C-alpha cells in the first residue's frame, strides 16, 4: 500500500448515490451556487454483459478447446491472449481487486475508484476510454486545422478472407488504397497542377476495422485524409538555406463528387485484383470475371467531409473511426436469449424468417462470447496507422502538426501615460509588461490523457470534484494488497469478495438425465423431445455413402 502525505481521516463509502446539497463553490468557471454534475463509479458486475461472461465463459472455453462449439472446426484452443483479456475484464472496476483513494483537502471527504483492466476488445469502459483518448490526441495534436475527408473501402468476401489471415495482404491493399487516394487528390488540387508529383504529399491516418455491425469478422478501412495535398518547398533563409528544414504549402482539393469517387473505385478494383493475381491468390480468369461483374463487391465512400474550423465534428468522426466492435447499450435479454441490436438495417439476412427483426441478432450466451472472442485484437497490433506528412518519420510532420494548435490571440495592453479622454491607446509589444510565467507542468506524452480529463471530456463530469463542498480532490493512496483491501471494504460495509465466476459445466441435458426424484423416478428434461431421434428405416454404411 502506497500512501502520500495527507491527514488520516475516517474511511467513507466508495461514492454516495446521492450527494448532499453543494455549497456556493464555483467550478470550471461556472457561476457560484450552481450545482455541478457528480461522478458516480460504475458497477460492471450489475451489467448484463458481465453477468453473461462470468457465468458462461469457462464453459465456452472448454467447449471451444475441445472443438465442440460452432465455428471451432479446427479443434484448436483459443489463443492465450483471448482468455487473458476476458479474465482481466472480470476484474475491471471491482473494488475487491484494488482501488485508489481520492481525498478532499477542504472538507475531508473521500471515496474510492476501482482499477481498470486497460484491455482491448471486451471491456466496454476501457474500449471507450481508448476511443476517446485516440480521438482527443489526433484532434488536438495531429490533424492540422484544414478540411478532412473520410474514405471508406470494403472489398468482396472472396478477397477479404486473405486480408483477415495474412497481414502482408492487408498491408498491400491498404497501400494501394492510399496511392489511389493520393492520385485523386493531386488531380483535383488546382493549385498543384504544375507542381512535380514527387514534391506532393498527403496527410492521412488509416483505421483498420476487423469487425462489422453484426459482430462479424469484416476487414475494411476507414481513412481520414486531409482534403488536399502538401507541397514541399525549400527552407527559408539566405546563407543556411540548405541546412534549414523544408517547409510545406497546402493546396486544397475541390470537385470530389460521385464521378471522382466512382473513378477511384474502378481504379482500386483493377489494381487490387491484379495484385491478388500477382501473389498467386487468385486465378487470372477469376479476376477477369470479377472485373465484368455489375456488382463487384468493391465499395468506396467519401461522402463525409469536415470543415477546417469544425473541430468538434472532427473529434466525433475520429471517435467513430476508433470505435470498439461491441456496444453494451445495444444488448438486452429476452427470456433465455440475448438480443443484440445491429447498427445497420438488414445486416443479418434471413433473420426475419424466424419472426425477429432484420436488424437484431438473437444469440445464446456462448454464441455472444464466441463472436466477441473472434474480434479481440492481438497484443501489440496497431489499430490505426499514420501516412504522408503525418507519419512519425516524415521530415514534414513538425510543420504539419504545428497547424493543429489553435491560433494564439495577441493581448494588447494600454499604457496609463498615454490614456486620454478615457480611451486607451495601443502600445507596441516591446513596451508591454512581461506576462507572469506559468508554472512548468510535468512532462507527459501528448498521446496520454489523465483519467479525470477523459471522464470530463466524455460525460462533462469532473470526477475529482468533491460532492460535499465542490472543492478539488486528489488521489492520495493506491491500495493493492489483499489484506488491506478486505479490511477497508469490510469496515465501510462493501463486499470484499469478487463476484462469483461459474466453472465449466456439462450440457444441461446430461445433468437432467442423472437427476433423481424422491420416489426414485427420473426427471424428464424440458427439451427431451428435441433430443429424441427416430430409428432409421434401413442400415446406412457411412463409409460408402461418404
């Protein structure tokens, strides 16, 4: 247990559901007396997703390891990182696995904040934090204040199979996509028509999506591109012009309409099929047939364009591109089945034949876990990549990202000696009084945001705001030892034991067949008719028929 210098107050509850009326304490520039929004810790053990995984995950893992579950025809055990991701999620947000203590110096109020798993693919809270952090970093520090357009590419299922299983094929298709986008932007930038093509660069960030709206495996690309091209110009200066870094000039693109997008789609279809034939993944005759299809399966969309001054819309677009594959708000329970609402209509063909809506999935708990497990990304795999002037090793990155900072306003001060008739006069900046230097903040990577800042950015709720007096709170301790955790939680009346995780169990039909009544008769299972099979009319030799 690590403690910082702080008084030794009494222990309070993690966070009250309803707080006392706040005093007249202003916060974040708000008016005095205004009641601020309060932060309440989440309780993942109460959600439907947590309860489903806690009850059925071990059973699914045993069936999947034995090859007895649907979709596990390879008879291979699920990868270790999948099991580790699910187990870490079952510990996320649980006070019994450790917590931090926040303390208010003004009134002495404190509460606990449970640790997070920081996983990818399963935990809705950590996925949301990662999504918001990525979008905030790209919007605040990477994308310049220029128009940004989203390009989306989807390929046929026949080609998607190789992209799903071979990273080299995935990179090849992405490179072709970016080259065609660059050529289209160069041809539609009127200011760069007479410029050498080698001196023109794009700025793009590609998001690789391996999922669809119905929790299916669907590899496609969302690429956010600065809507124009950057021209490389030599460095400024007289004597040291050769040693100065090169600058960039932006040429905006125009007239990117449906005709231009259709031309991009035609070029992509031809180049990607030719690359598949060159790698030996597709026969040349099959490629010619796919080129002749009226509906080839290639889809390119570039209808979303964000203006230069609309940074809020850009951040919403980046959140959409960095979104996780699963949304807990779309999951509900109907009887013994789980219903997941898809984002798009008719995403599951044939589901309406069973009397269900076409945009909903009816899944068993193990089917839901199996779909989520297939979408867990491998560790140390990048989910978005930088290209062009925004690439980390680009010599033009510093000049490009400098345009992301907001324009600084010049404050003009008045000289008291030059005031006449009550009208202040402007003073040159050289004669103005020097501003008071701000304290130097600790060094922190721009890509990492504080936990409290992300919470305030998502929900407009500042978690380190005292619910009693409205003062500023701070973290004073991190409790990690099991003995101390149980003692503190027992003292404040909070359950010190983690939620129960059900072990693997056999099919319900077997358990019901072995069950005995008090009088010695066997209990007939509820689904006994489904298990009964009629005897065949004749003996079948499966070796011959096969």
